[in-house]
């Protein structure tokens, strides 16, 4: 099985001078042959030979010209000779190779794939909108050229497929799973990004592509359920806040009763303690300001 093979071609500068000499010799051969064909001291056989030689030199000069190519930094040239992979040139500069070789340029620079917003269902079945940014580059030029039809289209399609699979693996939010510690798309961006990068690398390695980074760039509920989910989130926040308020109120009531009993400020029976607890909880847990009723009579 073929793998990427790095080759070092010949420098193009010496071949430039040879190419110039060939282009000078070719017309000289035609001129010399023409002068031998006519005039005094004509030698037609020699003239024909010189003209044929000039033709061969001209063909050689043209073929030599086809062997030149230039590579810029972070650019590779894949060489193909009569349908066979001959190697890859990754060094930038001015080079010359066999003129019958096909030279295919591939960029080794970093590329950004800014994915479109995709409408998918998360693990809980809720429709969401999700998009990601993928930073990638070609690492294996042989795989990019010959293992896939079009590596640019392959990267785009496989990235979209990986994002859809990722969205169906995790819930949008942890409360949808009933576990505050569950990994979710919204609450665990770094972990989700690592999982996306790993899955993309597994998919794109077939095309010789290395994934440098992959992160979510957009995440939201689909418009048709965004309002309902916002109300649900608000309800969850209210319930969580109420739980904190009740826990604090119960602690304050316990502290008040314990302090009254320890300092013997007043001696309350169980019925009066229950009434006091009820009043304190109403005061501490109420959303509005409390207006107390002052009892001017006796305690009983």
C-alpha cells in the first residue's frame, strides 16, 4: 500500500541555463540546415540533418520547460508519472523534475471550516441549533490526493456528520438528565470540544487531514421550543432559589428557638412553638414585605 514519500527534486536554476542554450541552438540548426540546402557548396543531406537536429533540440527545449515548478512555503507538490505516484515535494523553492510528471499542488496551511447552523435533536430529543469551527490542515498528501475523491468536500461532509452525531450524544443541559453532574452541551463546552475533535480526527484521518482544533461556535434551542424551554429554565431557577430560602429559613427558626430556650426569655409550649415557627417561616419565605400585627393584650 502506498504511503507519502518525500523526494528532493533537482534545482531549477541550472536547468534554466540549459533550457536557454537549447532554445538558442534550435534556430541555429534550422538556419545552418537552410544554408546547406541552397547556394554555393550546397550539401542537401547535411542541411536536412541539421534541420532535423534543430527540430529535436526545439522539442527538447519545450519539454524541458514543462519540468519547472515553484513551491511556496507550506505548499506541497505531488508528482505522478504515467499514473504512478512518484513522491511528494514539500520544500519550497524553484525546482525541476521529469517533464512527463504531473505536478499537483496541495496547500499545507491551516484552514478554517466555519460550519453552518445545523438543526438536530439532542440526547433528550429536543430540537436544537448547533454549529462548530474546525481548524485543520493536510498532513498526508498521498491520502489527500488518492484515498478520497475530493478532500475539501470530504472534510466538509464528515465535519457536518460528526457535529450531528455529537449533538445526539449529549443533552443540551444537565437538568434534562436529572443529574447536575451530567455532561451537557451547554455546561461542558471544553469536554464536548475534546470529544468533537477526537471524533473528527478519526473520520478525517482517512483523507490525510489533521485536526488542530474544533469548538462549538453556536448553540441554542430551535425557535419553536425556545420560549417553552426558557420558561422551564426559569421555573428550575425559581425552585432552586426557593430551596435555598427554605433551608436558610429553617436554620434561622431553629437558631431562634434554641436561643430563646437557652436564655430562658420565654417558655413556650408545643402549640405556641408551632405558631411561632409558622409565623417566622411566613416572614422569611414570603416574597413581599410583611406587615406585623401588634398584640396589645396578654400573651394568652
